[in-house]
């Protein structure tokens, strides 16, 4: 088992608009992780019997082990994995900010978020960069999931979205040259000597890394679906929108994982660490990957509405895919509301703390209500 676990991870993400990934799902039969993911899907989706926790932990450990071997191979192929300076980040973000309608915000807002979470940005991001960061992040995540108390639906969402992304960037045709590390025949992960605070910071950062990968991939699927207009296959467009929904659900599960800690740990360790970055801390609106996903969702729905007009004019498959996606957006904010309630109760967010004491959970509820407006496009009036 790799000794990477519990060293605070860093990640490389794109500064430009698109992921260099072929979204069409390939046959994962040749990839080292495929058998372990198949077993995990079976255990987490069993319709006839309750999940066997010990078996799930064993398969999580096996899957993590296979991916650690792939991550070490992929890391050797990356082209731009060096950590960038703040000046480099700002320069690359000037290109990226064009994605979000030239938002009037300081570049430092996004740089602060990236610096806090150990994110570097590359303007020449490659498929190998994505594969290397994805495999290492997912390996760490599966490894640590054996120590969490996560809802089985969220665990299944993590496994499903990880599988979708891995099969898009890591599965090859024919025999694979990637060999899995020796499987560990026990669910026990080797112990590491580290302070309790490191556990909390590690999970918080790693969860946000997986969130970012899912957000970028979900956004890329929406862009690809919009690019199929005006004459693309309805089935193909619906499939892409469904992939965007699956990985959007991965972002929701990533936040449950990142916050899988006590309220005392969050308020006593995580919040102070965010406040230490700058006075008042920062918020999710300074998460570049999430902001880009939101803008892309809005522009994609607009493009499809311009093409089809009213909900009754949409091709059935495409309309149903959008209904499911918009519902996932609403549920995502409802989940975020529950997470906020469990960690900050009725306290304001960090950025609101110095102003009006408006509870963070109420702000999230208002946002969820706004998201229901998108459903009205495809379903009719929503109360």
C-alpha cells in the first residue's frame, strides 16, 4: 500500500476551458482497476441483501491498491506537474476567467482558493495530466473511505463517478501496460503516525480535489452535449447530459466525504485555517471549477432552449436527461444545506460573518429554490 496517504495532497487542474479527454466511454476490460470497480458496484448496488461493510472495505482497499500502481505510472507521463507561483497562477487564470463571463472579481479571489487547497493550474493541461491527477486522487480517496462513516448512497456515487472518469481517460484498447500493485488481502490500511489535525485537513483537501475533478468533467460533458447541436443524435446528447449528472452527483458526495468529521473538528480546525488565509476567509463562490460549472450549466440550457423552444418541442430523450440533471442540481443544494446545518448550525458563512448575520443554511435554501426554476423549463410551473 502506498505511503502517500495522509500527506497533504496537491493537484494540477486546467486553467483553460476544456479537458483534453475523450468523453466516449471505452471498454474498461483491459484496465487494472476494472475488476475491483465491478465488485464494488455489485456490493453497493445489491438489491437483495444489506451491504456487507467488511466486504466493501476489502474491495475499497483492493481498488485503491490497483490505482496506486497506475498513478505511479501515469505520474511519469505528466508534462506540467510543477507547482506554480502565485504570479503563474494569476497569469493562467486570466485565460480561464473568460469562461465565467468576465466576472468582476479579483484574480486573487480564485488564487487564494487554489493556494489553500493545494491546486496548481496549467495552461497546457494534457490528457496524461488529467489521468495522473485522477488516478492518484481516487486511489487516496478509496483508501481513506475505509475510515469514514459515509452514507452508502454517497459512497456509491463516489465509486460510480470515479469509474466514469477513469474509463474515459485511462482505459485503453487491447492489453494494458499498467500493472496493478499487489492486492492487499485485508481491509486494514497501514497505520500512519500523524496528528489528528492532519486527518481532518487531509480529508478536507482531498474531498475538494475530487470535487474539482468531478466538476471539470461534468462541465466538459455539458460542453460536449451543446457542441452536438443542432444536428446531433438525441441519444448521444442525452448520454452526455447523463454523464454530467452522474459526475455532478459525485461533487455532492465529495462534500459529504470532505466534511465527514465532527462539528467540533470543523469549527475548531477547518474554519480557523480558512480564516487564516485572509480576513473573513473565503467561500465556494471563489472555487473556479464550481463557478465554471455553474456558468456552463446556464449556457448549455440556454443553447438547447434556443434550439428547441418550448419543453414540448424537446426530443424526449434530451428533455428527460435535462429533467434528471436539473433535479440533481436541486438535490445538490439540498445536500449542501444539510452539510452546512451539521457543521455551522444557524451561524453565518465566513464571508457573511463580518456583515449581516444571515444563516448560511438559509442562503443555501434560497439558492435551491432558484435552481427549481430550471426545472420549470422542462416540467412547467414549479411552486
